């Protein structure tokens, strides 16, 4: 068999460490079998997908050395590899399912769907929406069709019984059909959902093994049924354990930096990040902790993946990175790494406009900009003590700013300014007072150049990590305080 694996990231937001983790295991599995590793871009969510995010996926995976054999940017025999360019293929396949009675057009409105769900719930049943719930009378269906009302295409699904799916690591998994809804396959804008596009593409791209995150297990019955409807063989499925925060919750950007760009900016070596990702649920036969990608490719065996949720722990990663820096680099190589990382002309040119007017001697440059090249800042509550607002207010500002900035996709100075100015106004605070704790958390001092510029230069993940650090330094927020803050924050947004 020609083994073919793939990753299928959606280009929404920053490139996620989870994507790199799944990519690494797919790459290893394919190479171990002399096969091919494909990169497909799943950009059917046209509102959230951006070109910039797609580019960041390429750049960050390449930085890590996780190269693909086929993909939108490198081509291949099974293209196009970007789902937004495959619209006709999904339309044809959806039509085929409709013609064979495996899918149907559903004209139900959002309000009707809410009502249907509420009535299932009220009857005490704990089940998904089924095709029979969605049926309209013949006359009504024809009327809506004649009116050109919007519709989606949904798949037929059984009402009850068990569905068994095989997983390479977990064996047979039993899932209950009653919890599987009449999945939408084509949305009212004609775009496919993940489920249809993913199944059609995996088949047409001759993917033999799907190694993906365990959050997709519940989709497996629908996918298996779609393969049956089409009369295709299903690739082997392997659901890899999700990366977790040290508190065991799913790795999320609210608690931990999740963007590969953060790790790059923080000065982790790509070799160490890949090494660490390789330790997530997997181990070398001799259990050694430090190994190269080549060594992992050579020793890889998917059956050595253990299912307990692997913890993505920053201290452990730093420890491993330290080994790489101290043991594996000559002074020459370390110099090259530093230049590549940030001690270069391009970085200088991005920073100079902000400090040139504050410099008398060249030696002013490093002290005035050191905070940009640092990781988390070495600050303590004394740094915040001289500010006008009290600690509770400072904490509130840092937390609210963090929430605002988490939602910001356009990480540019002007957008940052607008968000933060909006927040200061909503809190009825003078901009200067409002910005002071942000200055300390992000730049270490209020004497630095504009905190908005500093945030733009630092990037979203590093900025947010520093805001979180500022909150910790000020004593953190208890569960109870957090509840009150969430309520106040919601009130603020709805009042706007
Ligand atoms: N587009 C999905 C994602 O973003 C792909 C999941 C899969 O591998 O099937 O994770």
C-alpha cells in the first residue's frame, strides 16, 4: 500500500502548537512506511479564514522542519489542496447523495430549529436532531422551494442503535446513533461543512491513514456513514490524545501560549520544540528525552503512543531547550541562531523608529529596548505600587485588556489603540491611568515608548503572556473575583 497521511488545518488565527504536534506524527507515520505526507488547507469557513493565517501555517511548520510532499504551495497530483478551490467537487458529491436518498434539502429556519431542539429537550429526551424531526409537509416543502428560500443539505442518519468505529490505538469504539444529528453537509451559502469536504478530499487525495486529534472521535460515525453512502473504503483512523495544560484542561490560549509564533519569539529552538512535541504521548524505545527529528523518524511506531493526556508543560520545554542550547550548539551555531532569532538588521529597523528620538549614545539602545527581546519580564508588585489606581483596579484593567485582546485578530498598532481606548472609555478612566498597569506588565516601566507600539512589536501571544504574568504578579484573580469580573465585563460590552 502507498501510505498517504495528511494534516488539514484551518487557516483561522495563529498557527497552533496542536497543528505542529499532529503534523509531526503524520509525517513520522508516512515516512516510516515510505509514504507521502500531504498538507491540505481547510478554508471553507470563509469568514474566519485568512491568507495571512495560511501563510503563517506554512512558515511555522517549515521553521520546525516539518516539511510536506504535497500542498497548496508545493503542488502535487491531487490538487487543488485548498478547499475553497474545490467547490464544484463538493456540490457534485452532495448532489449524488441527494439523488441516492442519503441526503436531503432542509428548509428549516433558525427559529424553527431552536423550537425543535427545545421541544426535544422538554420531552426529557437526550438526543440529536434527526431527519424525521426536520421533515416539512410536502406542500410546505414545495412552497419554500418555489419561494427560493435558503436551504442546507443534511445527511440521513439512523435514529438508534450502536455504531462501531475502529481506531488504530483504541480498538473498536462504540458510539450511540441517537446522539448523532442529521449533519449539515452543504451550508446555505453552498459551501461544504468540514464533514463533507474532509471525507470527499481524504478519498480523492487517496489518504490511507487519518491521524487527527481526539476531539474528532465523535465525528467518526458520520464520516464512516458517508464513506458507506459513497461506496468508498474509509482510511484507517487514529485519534491522537489532545495536548493539555498542567491542570489537565485542554490546551487553550486562555491559559497557555498556543501559537508557534510565541515559541519562536520566546527563543525556543525549532529542534527542541519538535523534540518536545515528539514526547507528547510518545517515547523513544530507550526512553531518552532528547532526540532529533531524524532519530524520531527512524524509531517511530504509532503503537507506542500512550493515550493518557500529554501535558504541554512550559518548564519542561524550557529545560529541554536548555539542553539543546548547551549541549548541541557550537558558539558559532549559537551566534547564527541568535541572528536568525532577532539580533539582525530587520529587527533593528522595526525597533529603531520608536527609540531613535530618545537616544543620546548608541549604548542607550540596549537598555531602552531590552524588554522587547526578553521573555516574561522580571517584575514584582513594587513596580505597580507607585501607580495611581489601586491593585483591584489594576487587576481589572489587565484582565479586561486580556479579554479584549484575545478577541483581536488584526494585531496592528491602530487596532490595538482603538480596542484599548474603547475599553478605557467604557471603564470611564483617563487613558493615562488606564494604560499605566499595561505599561508595567508589557514594557516593565511607564517610561518606555508607547505601549501600543510595544504590543505591536511583541505580537499577540507574547503580549498576552505578559498581561497574564502581570495579573499573577499582582496576586492573581480568585475564582470568585473572576466570576464578578466576567459579569462586569459582559455588562460593559452590552452597554456599549
Ligand atoms: N480542519 C480540521 C482542523 O482544523 C481538520 C481535522 C482533521 O484532521 O480531520 O483541525
